[in-house]
C-alpha cells in the first residue's frame, strides 16, 4: 500500500505541475501517504515528510504554466496546509508552538470557508468546498481550545445549515454544479446534527431517537453515494469523488451497525467501482486505476483489521 500510494502521489504531483490537477488533490494524497506511513513507522518521520511534500507543493504553485497559473484560492488553501503540517510536525516532536501559529491556521481556514460559501451562494462553487472548509475550521479551533468542543460543533452545524439552504436555493433555480450536491448537503446536515446531539446531555441516550438519527444519516449517505456513482457512470465525476462518498457511507454505517459489516460493504463498493472503471476506455484510465488500487488495498486492510478484532 505504501508503494502504490507513493507512486500515485508522485504521478499526481506531476499532473499538478502541468496544470492538470489542483492543490486540494495533491494535499489529499499527501495525507493518505502520511496515514499509510503512520501505520508503518513510529516517531516524527511521517509528519516531517508530509511537511516536506506540502512545502514542495507551495513551490510548485509557481512552476505551473501560464495557462494554468495557480489561483488565489490555491494559494490560500496551501497556506492552511502548510500551517497544519507544521503544527503536526511540531506536535510529533513534542515542540512548543507559538499561539500565533494556531490562530493563523484558524484565520486561514475561516477565510477559505467564507470564500467557498460565497462561491456556493453565487452559483459558482460546490457544497463540498464549503463543507470541507467548515470542518477544517472546526478542527483548527478545537485544536486550540478543546474545551469549546460543544460550541464548535454547533457553529459547524450553523454553517452547514446555511450551506444546505444555498444548495436548496440553487436546486430550485436548476443551478447545482452537480446532481449530488443536494443529497450531499443533506448528509452534511444529518452528520452535524448527530454530533451536536451526542455532545449534549442526555444527548442520544434514548435508543429510539438515536436509531432515528442514525437511520436518517445512513439514508442520506446512501443517497449521496448513489448520486456520485451516477455522475461517475455518466462521465461527470472521477473515482476519487465516488470513493469519498463510499467512505462517508462507511462512517455512517459504522455508527448504526457492526464495524465488520461496514468494512465489508465498503470493500464491495470499491471492487464494484473498479469493475466499472475497467469496463471503460477513457483517457487517463491508468491514473484512475492507480487511485483505485490504493483504495482497494486500504479497504482490504480495513476488513482484515475488523476481522482480527472480531476474532480476538
């Protein structure tokens, strides 16, 4: 899995340099590589290498051709990625970090969320961008002050409700960037509401109430996944988009059922996606198959861990 993830990351980084991939994807694959390395190596090494990759990503922003020059959104995102990676590296080394670095990370996330939400409301962006930056803002604030966790969960829910409202308004106008945007927004809202209620007392103490919420969250995850799969089959989305929604469906299924069953179902979806992809004859098929190889290995590892835990 390390070899395949490293190979795909390097291929994607070259795609970024020529303007055929965005900074978000390069960051996501550096994160995946970090997680694989963390499973193999102790110490600060994996974090140091992730930081090095993000620094290289910052340099690569200026190496792109004029026709695919980095945008201000790219630069704002990489600013956040750098601050995050530096904080993780310092934490792995047990080094003290000045409070100003934590607040700069929060400010960078807040700026990007504001821009992503404004783009969504203006009919230019996707629900995914506003959600992604809301979760990053929530995590950045929590890392600075975990005692505010309940208030931060509520603030994230408030942002997601605004996101869902914008997605619904665009749907009425027929202006959604993707058909999956509305079911995605519904999923984001159910997820955020679930964690807000769990954080409260008595929260989700009532079994029937918990089941009602987890069922609604799971149904929303299924709807968003099926919408993403439909986009992929229509040639309107890539395998990474579908895999992301399979993972989110996996997370929702783990909350309402056995972990091993959720792992098996996720692996089956990845295998089905691989069969669908191999049946196509698109340009760039090799790169997509490389991504799916990594996803399948990860899904198989999840199944193996779940089986081992069940047998112990």
